[in-house]
C-alpha cells in the first residue's frame, strides 16, 4: 500500500478550519459594529430609528390634511398702496442714497397714478349721474309736452263741437268745415274729419286702400234735391246729420251688408267714434249699409 501524506491533509484541513473560524469572527465583529453604530450616545436617549420616526412624524404634521380647506389668499392690495409701504432698512451706507432717491421717485409717481385713477372714477361717476339726470329731465319734458299737446287737442275738439252752433242745418259755410287727406271732396265738422282720418288709416292698413267717400256734408239745397230724387231714402231737408257735417256715405265694399269691408267697419269704426246707427243696420227701419255717423 502506498504511503498517504496524511499529515499534510490534516494540516490543510486545520488551515481551512482556522480560515473559516476567522471568517465567522469577522461576521460577528461586523454585526457588533453595526449594532454599535445603531446605538447613539446614552446621553441622547434615542436610537437612529427613533430619530427617523420623529422626522417622519414632523413631516406628516407639516403636510396639510387632505380635506383641510385651503387658507384664503390675502386680498390683493392696490399697486400704489404696496409701493407706498415699501421702505429700506436704516443704514448709514452712502451707497444706498441713489436707491433711496429712486424709491422716493417711484412713490411719488405711484401717488400721482393713484390720484389720477381716483379722479377718473369720480369724473365717471359724475358723468353717469349727469346722464341719468338729463335722461330723467328729458323724459319728464317729453311727458309734459305730450300732456300739453293732448290738452290742446282736447280744447280744439271742444271748440270744434261748438263752432257750428251758430249755423242752421245745411247752411254751414265751407270755411267752417274741414277736409280729409285721402278724399279731396269730403267736408265735415273738423273733429269728425280728424276722427275719419284716423279710421281711414286703420282701414287702409288692413285692406291696402283708403275709404271711399261718396257723400259727406250736405247743404240744405242738396238735401232738397236728394229728397226729390230718392224720396224716403233721404231725410227731410234740414234734419239730416249730413247737414251738420257729421255723416258720410261710403262705398268700396262698405256699402254692402256681409262684405269683409262692412264687417271690419262694424267691428272697428266705433273705436274712432264712428258708428252705424240702428235704423241703418240690416233689419232696421231704413237699412243703409253705407251710412255712418260721427258721435264724438
């Protein structure tokens, strides 16, 4: 049997064992060192982990709560007010003199701007007040003028009503009567003519053409002739409303019962103080669809 170098094997094994022992010792030493590092001076009374936890708690306390309402931003001040509040710390350094002088100039300019803005606001308010006062005065003046015109017209109508009282039926001079714009032959008492003008305007707006007047004021002689020619269709001379300038005979569709024009007159003429008298209506004592009288 060959010789085996047992001692050498044993020696190497011992050497490997010692190396392993040294490695384990290094591990133990390292762990001890880490443990020692994790421990602070006894005087501090806390570990590094405690310090980290304290820092985390402080950070959490400083962070706003998720549902906490945000603090309102301070109201924005006027720029000139902010500039006026700007000051420089007291110092004897002569190098700050130009800066202080520049700041003073800026403050002066800000005061000028602020004063100009205030003046403009005051001027705008004054102009607005003046415009409102002028508008109110104009409206009041217009209302007063309208009332004056209305009063004058009413007085004129009252005068017209009595203007013919000194005349007999059918014996009114032409200069005491008035005409209408849409018919050069029509003659009526002036207030009746004015009302017929308004009625015609409404009629023309609806039908696109004016009223057609076949007869208006009728003199006494004309009444005599009418009675002679038409008999009972004409009133006894001196009694007809035509003789007072207060009646018209109309054509253009109005002269027939049941027409659109006649029906429109029945529904609207009274608003202008023109009426179809009962005796002239269908079924009346003397039906005359064309005959209309002023009752103003």
